C-alpha cells in the first residue's frame, strides 16, 4: 500500500438517519405500488366477498343471519384465501422487486442502513395490504346493512370489529413472512404458495397438537367464539376438530404479535447481511 | 488538476497524487471460479480507464471497489478508510451500474431527487442538485418524462446523472457508453473529462480501447481477473504496436506475394492459406501497412484487399498473457 492519503484523518461522514431513510423509502414504495397493475389484480380479488355479500342479501338472509354469514365469509374466504393471496402479492416483492428489477444497486450504494430500507418497504406493503382488505371488509359491512340496519346490534358490531382486527393482523403477519421469502429465496412465490397452501392450509386442519405449529391455527383461535352462530363454517370446523388444542386466544394473539415483530426483524437482518450479485 | 478542488460540503478536498482508492491483494471467488485475482492498485484523482474484454472481471472489480461485493481476500480503502466498515463512506461514492435498470415509473427528475434525498440532502438541495445533473447530462428537456420511455442513450445518461449528482469524490462508471448514440457518447465523454479535471476520481470501465483513450491516458488493463498492465495509454499503444498482428491479404497470387514479403524486417512470418489468400504476421503493423501499396506495385502482384485479423483487445491480452508467462 502507498503512503496514507492526505485525507485519511478526515472524519467519516455519518450515514443518513434511519427515520429519514424509512420515510423516503416508505413514500416511494407506496407510490410505486399504487402505480402497479398488481394492486388492481388484488383489488379485484378483494371484491369477491362483496359479490357473496350481495348474493346473501338477495336470498340467503333467512338461512344465515348476519353474524353467521360474516363469520363464514371471514373464515372461508378472508382467512383461507385472501390473507395468503394479499400476503404473497405484497410481501414477496418487498425487496424481491428491487432485486429482480436490479435497482437494488442504487439503494446499496447510498449511505443508508439496509435495515431502514427493509423497514420502509415492509411498512409500505403491510399498510397497503391491510388497507386493501380493510376497504373490502368495510364495503362488505356496508352491503350487509344498507337498507336493513336491523342486523346491526352490539353483538354483531363486536364480532365485526374482532374479525376485522384478526384479518388485518393476519394480513400483516403473512406479508411480513412472505417478505422474508422474497429476501431469502430465488423463487419466493413458489415457496410462498407451497407454504401457504401446503403447510398452513393443510396442517392447520389436522386434529391434534400439530396444528398449533401453524399461524392459521392461531389466527382462527383469536376469532371471537360465537355459541349462537349456527351453521357457521368456523363452528363446523371447530366441531370437526374434536381434539382442538385448548390454547387461550390471548396466547394466540401474543404469538401473532410476536411473529409480526420477529418477521420484521429477521427480514431486516437477513437483508442487511445478504450479498446481492446483480448482473 | 494542479489546484485542489473543493466539491460538495461532504466531499473531501483532494489534491493531485492523493491515493483516493487503494486495493490491496483484492481477491474474489464465486465458488470454484475466481472473479478477481489478487488485484493491488492505487487510483488517483482524474479519469482512470479500466480496460478489459467482456468477462475479464471489470464489473466484479468495480463492485468490490464500491463495496457491493465482499472480497474473499484483501481489502479496499477509500481515502484511507475501509468501505466495509462504515456505510457513511458511501456519501463519497457515485456508482453507475452496467445493468440497464431504472425506476421505470419515475420521471428522470423524480428518480434523481429520490436518490439524492437518500444521500441525506434536503428536498430543496436535492431538487437543485438534480437540476444541475440533468443540465450537465443534457437531459433537462426530458426531465419530467417517465424514464421507462427514455431511449437507451438517455437511460445511460440518467444513470450517469445519479452517480455524479451528489458530488462524490469517487465515481464508478461501469460500461457507461453501451448503447449510446455517437452524440450522447461524445457529450458523456466530455462530461467525464470535466469531472476528472474537477479533481474527482472517475473510474470508467470499457472493453473498447479508443473509447477510453478519448477520456484519459491512465488505464488499468484487466484480463482473467488480474491486472495485466497499469499506466499510460501510450505504453499500451506501444504494446499494441509491438505485438504480432495477423493480416489476411486477398491477392491474385499468394505465393508470389509471400516470396516478396518474407524477407522484410517488419514481417515475422507468412502463410499461404489459399492460392489467393495470404496470412502475414507483422510486429510493426503501421510500418507494414505503409509499405504494402508500394510492395504490391513494385512486385507486380495485385492486392484485392486486406483485413487485420486480430487488431483488437483480445489478441493484445493474449499477447500480454503469453508475454508475461
């Protein structure tokens, strides 16, 4: 090596603050996602429950009351399909889009923390995914009650709030998990689909303790139990699983919240240490 | 470059002779394949060309120098500091990647402002710097169009703009002229020369010698992940001149022409490939080409045409490798 350069004693400049990077990346990711066709596709998927709600309003209100219908809707459509679809569509590309698009180089050559980049992009996809499903749920509610406010009682509102909360929490958890897939795997969508529909979809239905290893079990476990709901698919499933493990909903809630935080931290750390060879 | 140059508030003042970038036994393996093999070099302010064939290891070396890849062995120092240990050092670096990747839905201005803000600049300052970079790269008229609609040349320019907009001390430009039209190429080369004259350390990779020659006389020659030669373009030119060139000549009588040429001082050997085709190996091609019309006339052997078969970097590198071994 040659003699020390003249500027060797110059202080090293500080990196850009975490909060600034988070804010910039978050705003950019939201703008980027809103402009993409993927959002439109998922928005259409989010309309499916509305169609079912309309069908229910036009003929099935006698068979299923509002509470039973809404529990069925959330249990069979939102928690079995939509949270996975939305989680995959938003979570996988969190970092994978930058890697596939090879724009990651621009981020990795800035004086910024990779963890801040990950956190900013993850927050953006989680918020958008949650907003999308929240809008869908709000519209379902509106379709259910318009012209017939009789279905709205305290019990129904409590159940509705509980279900909305658990759908949004599940969406954020799965989005965070699939974001890790996007950082770790070369084909994250394949792994994500396999995980969602082979592991979660199957194992969470197996009677016995094994189902507690799935996130879906804990998601369903947090759903408000409604003894009066007859014909609910959730209740049917519960009854089918005679050996349903007795886990407190509070434990499940805690586990899901821990998973939410843990997935964010793990994803950030993996992204922070991973080397990207962009060609 | 005789006076110290002050750049942005974050940018260090660099004087001629300052070792801006130092590579010490830099080595990088990709599994069993070696990408860069024990490269040691020092880069100073001004423009330096990194010249090598496709696959020679230019991009890998750039990525190692810019901290994009971790070396398997060795280290890189930027102004005496190890880039691997402090991301704050990226304030001093500008990187223009080889790959044609941009934020397609953003306008040129949005993309620059976004990337400048990631350097910690305020919105106002980022806007002003973006404007300046757009003017310097002749993109100002298209600044508010989405980059997805840019031509190849404009895309290269916006990549160049983002690498220099924050006024870094070191700018890495990986094959910046790929796909550029002649006018854009000329403008970009002028800009790179300007940046070098301002005292920035600009590293430009290319596989085209004359392209690099138009910007700088300082080059690093890389082949198979090793630095083969380091120094002045004229030295490399001398090597080009000295190394045997193969010239294929189309003539009416290859044997007669071979007999005339064989004894000449600038001819190392001749081979008759066909009755009308002769391969000549010369170690002084300029001299040989100057003499050829005269030889044809004096000898009475018409020459229909000739092609230099290996007047390119590949043969030069092969020659250097053979010479060194």
